[in-house]
C-alpha cells in the first residue's frame, strides 16, 4: 500500500531555467557554454557541502578570468531560474489532502536553498512531512546512502514509497533501495503513473 510520495525538485516540482538566467543577464554565448559544459566538478562538491559556495564561485572566476564578471552574475542569480512549476502547489496540496505523506529528496546547494527559502519560493513545502537536501546530509543521488537516510530519518518502509525523479540513474538507485521509482517526463504522465500504483 502506497503511503508516501517522494519528490525530486528540479524539473519535477521546480523549473531549472539556467539558460533563461544566462539570457536575462546578458551572458555571451561563450560564457553560457562554460556554464553548460564546465560547471560540473565543483558544483558536484557544492551539492554535498564539500566546498562553500563562495569558494566555488571564486574558483570558477579564477579559471575563466575573461568571463569573470558574467560568471559572477550567473552564480549570484542562478536561483532566480528555479521556480515552482504551474501544477506544483495544487498537486502537492491535493496529495496531502488525500492523506499521503510527502517528502523531498533532492540534490541542492546550500546557497540556492537558502535564497529560495528567503524569497518564499518554497512556500508549498508546508505540505511536506520531511525534506532531505543533499547539502544538508552531505550525500547526493544516486549514492545509495541518501535513499537510506530518507528511509531511516522518517521511519519509512521503502515498498510504501513512490519516488519521482527526472534522472534515470537516480530512479535506478531508488528502485535498488526498494522504492517504486517513476521517471518523471511530464505532469500528466506522472499523475497517470501514480494512479496506477495507488
């Protein structure tokens, strides 16, 4: 019996419009390509709080001095591209009213999380029963440890959990942990998949 619904955030309940941020703040094509192709190694460390965001910021600017001003602008404003999707508030409220327990399981940096809390973007999380953020637990998907942290912290039975994520590797890890993983492709597809499991 399904009692719990576990959500990734980015591209599931939240937009991640990083290209929109680049465009809005006038980043050149070269700087946008750096963000797209090179912002991986240190970003992965920031997701588990292994490097402070300001230190990551400074290192990227040191690596690409010719685009330092643009990259500073992007790293300062990237959270502005993260917003609740059109269906997020109503869907999570409906699921909560139906009696399901809702949980977050998401890879996120401390910097962006703090700013989204401060500007009220995460107001819909009042419907949630628990939240696991990678930076806070110093674990990140698809590492099996973060799934076990979710189950242990909230005393959940894996077989009673549906898990939505837009990354196949994360879904595979969730399934390995015993959750009912559903690869998120669209709101309508996810609702139909959830109905089949309930």
